[in-house]
């Protein structure tokens, strides 16, 4: 057997391992970039962050009344009534 053969094999093995290591590092740098790009593309108006005007909505009493009416629509008292959203309707 040629005495250079083990040395050449060791050098070739070391060089091939170095090539693999650098490619893995590049993959790690781009890790998650597609997820970040997808999340960023789902923002309808990115400039809205700079808008400091308050948001107009329902007053507290009207919101409370609407929530109570919504919760009551699922009660057992409404079973069989027209417009009921209860799952027990029809039994």
C-alpha cells in the first residue's frame, strides 16, 4: 500500500467536512426567514402603526348588553325558538 494514501485520505476527508460545515452555517442564517416574510405579508396596513388617533367603538353599557344578549341566545330557555343558535334545537 502506498504510504501517501492514508494522508491523502485524511486531507480529502478534512476538506469535505469543511465544505459541509460552511453550507450548514449558511442554512442557519436563513432559518425562519420564510416564516417572517409570510407574517409580514399578512399585515394589511403596516403604516397604521404610526396612527395615534384613538379607535372609536361601542360604549361600555352597549357592549355589555350585546354580550349578555349573545350569551342568553345559547341558554336552554331558547331551545326550539325561531332564530335560536342553540345546538339542542331540533331534539
